[in-house]
């Protein structure tokens, strides 16, 4: 259920729809492809948030992050084991799995750019690449304070 509905909380689809409403020159025949691209952007936004927050959530005792749950399931770990160094190393592997999913969403947006001419889908993909890099920098600074 979290995979089905979780990305809607990012409000990317809402903002993308508003952008289209304010763009009277977009080609209505491209609407399906544009919405598909925005859908991939919503998924990418959720993944960015998950990757950026799971370490803090783990420290706070919140084990509900899909990254933490994935790691616990794949490696049959308890929450206590995740807090040890070996658990943290396994969490990084789960993080890579989710980063791969993020990259797939960005690639899907870029693929749509060949079919969409009235909206700059490449720019949308570039924006999310930039957001992802911003998340990575923030994680670095927040963990360096520990």
C-alpha cells in the first residue's frame, strides 16, 4: 500500500497539473505523456525523501521507512541489528536498491522527452537530478555533526 499511495503525498502531481493549467500553449495531445512524466517525478520525489531521512528515522527509533523495511526483510535483521555497523553496511546496500529505482524514474522522464515537444521533460529530469544531489549533500552534512 505504501508503494501504491506513498508518492502522492509529495504533491508533485498537483503542482504539475497547476503548471499545465497555467500553460495554455502545451499540446493537449501530449497530456498523457506529460502526466506520465510527472508521475515518475512524484515517485522520484518520494525516493529522494526516503533516502535522505531513513538514517535519522532509524536513530529516532522509527523503523517504518521502506529502506529499513527492505533491509530487514532481505537480510532477516532485527531493529537492534540494524543499529550496529554491519547493519548499517547492509542498509547502504538497500539504499542503493532505492537509488536505482530513483534513477529509473529519471530515465523514464528522459525517455518521454522524445515524445513531448510542448513541455521540457529534459528540464524536469534535470531538476530532479539536482534535487537528488541536494539531498545527498544534506545527508553528508547532517551525519558529519554526529
